[in-house]
């Protein structure tokens, strides 16, 4: 899990994924040929080009976060969200800002100074600020600038029984899974991308797929697990510990039925736990990839993850390992039987 720890703790808000990209390039330089495109996608080719089918693997490097929009005279920083973040989870959280990783705390007016009506409503971003301990605007401007990104300051840890917690598990888990697959050798052509800017509109994946032109694509994601108090069992999306989840439909994507059925067949044949993703909420790079060129048969396989798009997410190590096993088995099946 050392690589996953590095990936989780790296800063990589949408549009500023370079730290994550550098970790992956260093980790995988012996296993594949890499290049970075104009948008920032890290494209890769295994050293067996030309052996059909050509299979694309994709996982996005970016995470939701914040961007500094102004520096006040008193040295506090105002900000906006980058990607989908619930305003209610922000107050009192710690962040790191910019390339120098300046520490900050998200603050708000003390509850003692709020009138009764204010206390009844969740705080909005416009009511929040980041405190970096600056004396005034001049002092703050020596440390940060407008346009700097801020990400949650969360340490990755293993806790409980084979459970991990950390920030940005959507989709650093996917990056980790794809990286582990790239370390293996196959008799088919493996290509793909660690993509950028998924959280702000699936921007990188279409550019990557257009360049790579695969026969099929496998998108690896972290999807929300809803097996928590307050959610009825019939409303669960995925459940921790029940294996990787296979998407039928979300707001950006409808799975290729043949590919979806094949994933479940391969899982059953190899005794790998697997579950359907039960809701159609959210969107993934799969929606963009499948519509490129003449169309690309695509499947999305996800690791169930609690509390995504927040300062800390939770996932099951067994689900991560079983996702690696499932994708490895699926590639071997394509190797044996073709598309």
C-alpha cells in the first residue's frame, strides 16, 4: 500500500495533477513507455504494441479541492471549490496551499457571534475563509497567490480490519489499480491514460482516447459506498467488502452490455467477488471515452469508497485487491478469446 499512500497524500486538484503524474512516471518507468499530452494526461503503452485486441486502461489523477480567489487585508484567503464539494464539510478542515504546501485552516465566524437564524443553516463557501497565520495581506502574499490550489491535508492510514482511509481515494485507488496491472505482462496490446480534469467535466479522457484509439476500454474508478447509517439497504449504491462494482449506467454512461455481462462471467469463473453498481448517480470518464471516434466499447469497474469528495474517504483493501484480480482476469480472457 506504499504507492497508494503516496498517491493519496499527493496534491492533485483538477488542473494541477503534476505531483501525481510524477509519482506514477517514477513508479512505472520500467514497465511502460510514457508521454504527457498537451492537456496533462499521462499516456502509456506497454512494450508489446500491435498484439490485438488493443485494450485501454484509464483512471483519473485529479481530486476535488479549492482555489484561492482573493487575499483580504487582514491576511485571510477567500476561495471557491474545484469539483463537487459539499460546503457543509469544509469548516475547521486543514488544507495545504500551492507548490510550497502552506498550511491553512478553513474558518468561519465563531458560533458565539452567530445569531440564532445563522445557526440554523449550514455555512456556505462565501461565509468561509482560510487562515494561514498571516499578519496581514502583505504577509499572506509572500506565501500564496490568487489562483493557487488548496487540497485537504489528510494522512493516509490503515485502520480497523484491512480498511484504509485517506483523501482523494476517488480516484487514486483507480490509479493504484492500473499501476499494478501495468507491472504485469500480457500477450495483448495494453495502452491507456492516467487522465486529468475528470472532476470538472471528464475533460482529459476524451483527448486521451482520441489519441490512443483502443478496441475496448476499461475505466477504473472509486465510486461511492452508501452502506452507512441513515441509508436504506434498498438505496445502497455499493457496499464495502463485496468486491469491485460494475456500472450499468450513470449520468454520463451506459455500459456495453456484452462487456458488462462478460465481466460478471469472468468474475464468477475465477471466484472473484463482484457487485453491480446500483444507482445511476454521478458520471465517469467512461461516458466520454465510449463516444470518441467511431465509438469505443467501454466498461467501468469501481472500488466502493465511503465519503468520497470529502477530506477523508474509506475503502476496503480486499476490494482493491479483488479489483486488480478482476481486471487481470478480464485481460487474460480477452487474450484468450478476443473481443
